[in-house]
C-alpha cells in the first residue's frame, strides 16, 4: 500500500509540475509577444473593424461571378483530391520500408525521407513547385502530394507496425509467399485505418488547397488573393462563402464514406467466423 501511495504521489507531483510549466510558458509567451489588448479592444479599433467587416456585405451574386467562383471551387476540389490520391499511393509504397518490411537498412532511409517531406510546409512546397512548374493548379497538386506523402507515409507505417503478426505468420506457415501473406492477412486489417487517415487528410487538403492559391497555385485561394488585393470585399465574401460550402460538402462526403466503409468492415468481420466454421 505504501509503495502504491508513493507512486501515486510521484505521478501527482509530475502532473502538477507539467501543468506549472505549461502555465509558465503561456504567461511568458504573452509577455514576450507584448500583446496590446487595450489597443485591440479600444472603441476606435472596434469601430474600424466593424466598418471593414461591413464592406464584405452583401456578397457579389452576379451570374458571371458565380460561374467563375464555381469553376475555381471545382479546381480547388480537383487539386486536393488528386494531390491526396497521389500522396496515398506514394505513402503505401514508402510505408512498407518505413515499417521494416524491406529490412533494417531501408527502414531508417525511408523514415528520414518521410520526415523530410512532411517537415517542409505546404506553402514552401507550393512556392518551390511554382518556380519549377509555373503558376497554376499543377504546382498546388504537387505541393499537396509531397507534404501529404510524408504525413500519410508515417501514419501508414505505424499502422503496419501495430498490426498483429499472427495472421500473416499463419499464412506463411501454410506455404504462402511473403507478398501473398501480406496482401491477404495484413492489408485487409490495415486498409480501413489507411482509408480513415486518407479521408482525414483529404479534408485538410481542401482547406490547404484554398490557401495555396495565395502563392499562385490556382483555385479559390488565387481568386481570394486577387480580389482582396484590389479591395473588392463583396467579391472576396463570395469566394469565402464558396470555401465554406466546399469544406462542408467535403466533410459530409468524408463522414459518409467512413460510415459506409466502417459498416462494410464490421459486416465482413461477422461473416468471416461463420465461413470458417462452415
């Protein structure tokens, strides 16, 4: 009992120390940044912000501009979808060596490459791709694919590392080759989690694809940057509403896909035992 009490006391003291450090870091950050709350919340500043926000209403709903915004939204959707798809394919190929499937020599090299890809932000990749491929959606697609490959590759590799080895070992013991054992034992277990990670990154890439337009990667972001630069607030508001609608649509589609695939996986798991018994 005394040993348990001492352990609980040490855990409580460690937790209190972490909380104290976090609070001290937050207070030190505010002090270092010298945030001027009085200037931000002053009456004159609030009135200026109110006048600026009022300039965004009503949004531009002219037919020609709505058609232009719709085309840019489709371009943003295409950039995010293609970038995520390319990244998922590359991540699967890199996850195998990163999880140690190709030996101990390839594992650190693959992990280092994945760390490099995801350590560079999407905006930096976009700036580099604009220089390499020129302005337009192709540069945005490449930028999203490169960064997302690093993120998904690490997540896919961790999924493979956490899988139970028994199913694959059983197939190998029955005479199956390494590729067949992985495809029939490990891949069905990893695929639902991989799909969930891919859909989540697709949702994030929709938002990032809109931001990448600020560096010339096309889509809604480029439209927003153009109209904000000309102080055309009504047109900017229309683009912002299109961004919001696109994000809501993609979130709903992603949730529906996760729900449907989750139901299919549960049904398959219920069916497998009955098949084995029969």
